[in-house]
């Protein structure tokens, strides 16, 4: 049941994202909240946010009991530190390695490694964090499919700064961002329940068979 619900929600989100963000060359999405009619604008990410690269990660300093997650080029945090170099509520993009271009959001203080770009919104009254995250995540393939040709896949800071963002006025961003935040929470809920049930089944099978 949870597997089907999880799959259905993921599929629904994918469909909605393709309809709630304008197609290339257009300034109005196919589906939007009915109270909004204004055309969307286009900006380079450098006009919307500050982009910085992180600092070197020392593996010996990582501690599973530490409070601050470390992001450094992977899809998830790679460990924990007792110190942080970024405040909460940032979008992060993997800079190099097998997962170069992967987009994530971090809503607590964290340590960004030197293979991680941190994106901080300049004016939070003009741009909604979760809307911006969903938009960049939706077009993540622009980073992952066109990585610089090299022995180690990478995304340059210029690629990030010049990334094109289409957005409506803040009020509509807020509606879209909050809608996807709630949807993501529901998807995560079913994902966690599914993982718990699978782990429980695995444990029971080991104990109930000789």
C-alpha cells in the first residue's frame, strides 16, 4: 500500500512540475493557482542569489554524534561536524564527482565542503526559497547532462551563476513553494513508512525461519 502510494505521489509530482512551470520559450505555465494571471519573469541565478563554494572537509573531524551535516558532492550528507560554515535554508549543488549537478535543500546549519556550492537568496521578500529549490531541482538535468568534459565530472560556478530562473511574483511563488513543501512531506512520510515495513519484514524473516 505504501509503495503504491509513494509511487503515485512521485508520479503526480513529476506531472505537476511539468505543467506548473512554463515550458521553454513561454512565460505562463499550463496550470496555476486561479488568482494569478501575471506573466513570469526570467532572471539569472546570480541576480537572485549569492553562490559560494565550500571549504575542505577533514574526514578525521567527522563525528556521527555531531549536530551539523556535511554536504560535499554527494546526494546526501556525507557525515557530521561539530562546526558549521553555512546558516540554514540554503540550496546546495554538487560541484564535482559522480553526482555533479545534484540539487538539494538544507534547512538547518551545515558544513559545505569544497565540492559543494551553497546558494543563498539575496532578498527573501522577492524570492521564495522552496519555490526556487523546486525550480532548480526540476531543471537539474541542465547541470547533470552537460557536465564539463573531464576525468572528473564537474559543474563550474559560472554554470550556476548563469542558470536561468523563470519566476512569478512572490505571492505566487509562495503558493507554489508551500504546495510542494506539503507534497514532499507526504512523499517522505510514505517513503519512511515503506522503509520501516521492509526492515521489519527482513528482521522477522530472519527470526521466524531457522
